[in-house]
């Protein structure tokens, strides 16, 4: 990857991060950035039989609401 390509990728990532932090995203998406919200996270936790000693890796989790919810 060339330096200019790396700079472009960094700019795109920063733009996306800024969008997720914006008031527009909060208005449009509410507290959860995925369809189904925390209700879906709860259902997935049940289906996966997550328990006290389970570990979950949440990649690209937006604000991390689902990860925090599952941790509780």
C-alpha cells in the first residue's frame, strides 16, 4: 500500500468515526447501531448460551452498547 493510499484509508476511517459520533447518527439510529438493537443482542446471548465465564469479541461495535449489555 502506498503512502497516499494509507492516508486516504485513514481519512475515510476518521470520517466514519466522526459520523458515528454525530448528533445525526444518534437521531437516526438511537442508542443502538444495528437492526434489532439490544433485544437482538439479548436473543443472541440466549441462543449462544452465554454465561458468567463466557467471552465475547465484539468487532466494529459502534458505541459498544451490545458488548456492554452482554457483559452485564
